[in-house]
């Protein structure tokens, strides 16, 4: 009887998974790819040139994509100055948000309370607050550093945290006043994620390794987590017990306990992982290796690869998002 129940639960889980679609941002292909859970390409939607990051609206109907215009932050080029708006269900680019003089948008976050976007730009180094409905920039802030990379809203949307990758700092920006607090991190800070209670921000440091733990009430570093080499993008499981992040210099995905500040385990992948998101239920890590045009689906509980698929040559898959198409 127990075996039958487990089999039925597994079948129900598999069936639910069939309703989902994986959205893969093609950095090299300047497009968004729609894939089945097994990795079959269904459709492609054009974006701006060389998109880097994206964020879904709370209802999953829109995907906002930063059209950076370059493949690498080290490139010397003006890049793009738009954010693409993708209608997920209709599989089309529904519009774009012009950023004017602000070029090379990279990180993007969404404040669920206001619906506004935070967009970090590399040329010049600025944080923009954007109204995606009016398609306009509402306010700009100097990040007081070089190479504004990823951005995360703080608790309650009062602060935004921008990784100044070339300055080894995170800019804590008070959105009401424009006040900026520079927080020292390791070398080349990149991704960041809030704890469940919002009291801590975890920032990956690609070049020096490790995760800087920031107390958001003090806007100061309070601890560090020793990691493998090259941590870049980072997420937190829904229960708040595991940090999951890509190790770009070890070709691995790593797991750490934010409470004990200790590494829990690793999973090796075949290419260099740059981007990493979690599935809707937080059970899977969606990892992309743009250098070999490959996406890996990793079980967090089992700490193993459960699925691998290729994109077309040169697509350079970057962030991957899971969405339900039967809303």
C-alpha cells in the first residue's frame, strides 16, 4: 500500500511538471527560448541585444529582461539601453522600457509591493527605479562604485543593494533619501539574496571566493562563509535552510547552511556555470553553462543532476526560469 501511494505521488509530481515551461535567456542569441521540462525547444522570442538578467512579475505573466548589449562586463562598448517586456503566455516581446542615457543595464529586481523595478546600469554606474507600466525611469542613484552588477531589494523595499563588482563593495541605497552606504565585500561581488526574515543579505564574491554576510539593520558585514572557487549567482531555498550557488571556477553547484555558515555539499556539472535560479517549488536548481550551451537541472534534496539539455550552438544560455503555463 505504501509503495502504491509513493508511486501515485511521484506520478502526480511528474504530471505537474509537464505543465511547466523553462524560459532560457539566450545571451549569445539575443532571445528568450521556451523549452519543455525535457529540454525540447518550443518557441523563441527576440529580445534586445545580448540580454543578461531577467525577473518575472509576481503573477508570472511578464518577464522583464535587461538588454545589456555586450557579452561580458569587461568589454569596452556602449551597449544597449532598454529593458524588454516579454508577454510570457503570448510568447512575444510586448514592449520595451527606454533607459535613455543609461546604458548596459545588467541586474534587475522587482518590488512586489509597488510593482517597480530596480535596474543596475554599468555605463554610467547607476541604480534606476523604473515603472514598468508607464515604461519610464522614476529615479536614479549613483552607486558610488564601479561596474554596478546585480541588485536586490532589501526588506520592505526601503533599500536596494547593488554589487559594485570592480570596487569590491555593495552599495546600500536608501531609496527615499538617496543616501548610499558602501559595504566592503570580497573581490568582485556578484549575486545576492536575502534571508527569509530579511535580516541578512548573502553576497557572493567571485574572485576572492566566499560569501559576505551583511546585517541589513546595520548595513555592515557581520560574517563570511568559506566556499569553493568562483561563486556567482545565489538563491535561498523556500525553507531558508540552504543557500544554493554556482561555482564558476570549479564547474560545480554548491550548497551552504546560512545558520552554521558551513558548506553542505557540491554537485559537479560539465561546463562553467554562470547563472543559477531555483524552480517554482524550490526543489530544483536551474543552472546554465553558456560556454558549452548547456542547461543542468539539479535536485537539491538528492544533490545530483536529474536532467541535462543543450541549446543551439552559440546561444549562450544564461538565467533559466520555470513558469506554469496553465494559469
